[in-house]
């Protein structure tokens, strides 16, 4: 989506006060369910990291982090884009064992994000990471983890509906997951854009895990950008749900099995990022000093928006919007927090 469009006839299921209550309940329910399913423990996380560590997430490689100096520490810092690499370092520092993991509330600023119905410069998500054994670096293990997360989403939805019956008007989250690769979609629809391919597939497969994001397809172009230093491009993907309110595929999570020393070595070269090899995080990983992990981010506002049937992300989070967005929402009677 490229700009704010409120669907004709849209009316929220919940009023403003019930929306706030539902968001709080949703977050508590989902956190508890996710912790139990993936064996995670909550930890505290930074809002910003030192620029020199290489710990910040580079996303697609072009987004500019919000940077500032800390005179008292004589350091330059960056507000995080996500905690993809910080979490792996934390698992090492806290000495987590195989099968154990962590999650945290991640709050970020992505200054270059283009706002629309589902994007904001403010990002909030559950960032999670778990230590795995070498034998777990497989597609089957990845799929099992995806199924567990989807089950948590459905359980949260079921409980929300028992408290707010108005939400039963929304479609149920399907727990049967369709697994498909980005190359499969390009082969099916070579003339469509990546987002158009997602819409075409997810409309008929309303719970989908789209695998293989970051590496070049047969066309020579990647389906979407993915930084080379956290996900293994052959063992990652996005959880997509069909959003009936907006009529589009709707990403709620980006996740994957993280790079091994070997796949990091290869992906840094492919991405033209060999200069990162000297950064502390990358050096430790290349030397095999960090645990093998799986992890991801699950959008808190995205999940709230989906489970509460909202048309705009500003209905479930407070942010700053451009005038076009403000005008479109005001004209449609949509209240932004």
C-alpha cells in the first residue's frame, strides 16, 4: 500500500474505550501464549545502541537510523530499527542453553518509513530469539515454529472474542499454514510485483508463510530486501494473513533461522557488506562465538490492528502523521490515537 485509503463503509468493531481495553488484554494474552509455546523468558532491551557495535538492524540497507551523541559517555548512539542482532548477543551474554529463549518489547523509530494504513515511523513489536542446536537449522524446524506462533495468534483471538463478542464478526485466523517460497510466486506470476504476488497467493491461502527473502530470484532481483547479517536467506520468511478489511496480504511477523558463520560469510559478500566483518558482533559470529539461533519480530500494532479489525494502524498506536493521512482519516470518521 502506498497511501492511506479507508475502505468505503468501514466501521470499527470496537469504540475508542473498548479498543484501548482490548489492546491491553491482547498483549497480555499473546505474550503469555508465545512464552509458553516457544519457551521464552522476558528480558529488558535497549531503546538505542552504540553506533560502532554493528548491533543495529540495517533493514533493507538504505534506512537512516536516528542518531545522537551522548556527551557524558563520549559515544554516538542510534535508536534501534529492531533488535535482531542485539538479541543474539544477549543470549550469549546471559548464557542461555539450547531450547531456551528470550522475548522483549521493542520500540523503534524508522524515520524513512512511508506512512500508510499499515506503516508508521513508530514501530512496536515483540522481539524474540531462541538458542537452537545445529540439527535444528532446517526448513522443518522453521515450519514447526511458524505453526506454533500461528496457534498463539488463534488462541489470543478466541479469548478476545469471549470478552468482546463484537469481534466475532471478523474472520477466524486459520491455523492451517500454507508454506510457499518467493521463487514459487515469481514462477507463477512473473509479471506481477512482489506485493501483487503476495496478494494473489494469500487471498486463496489466508494464513501463509512466505519463505526465502533476501536472496536474488531467477529474475536477478530479490522478492524483498533483508539485511545479510541476521536471517539466513534460505531459512527465513514472513507470516502473512489475509486482511479482509483492507483486501490485502498483511504481514504480522518477519522471522527466520539466523545466519551461521558460513552463511554470514557468504551473504556479506553477496550484499557487498564485507566492511562489516571488522565490527564486534560480526567478528564474534564469524569466529563461531555466538550461539545458533532462531528468532523474529511480531508486530504489536500489526497484530492489534488485525485482531481488532482496524483499517489504520493509527487506531491502535500513537504516532505522527502527514496531513494527507490526517485528512483521509478525519473524512472517514476514523479516530487516530
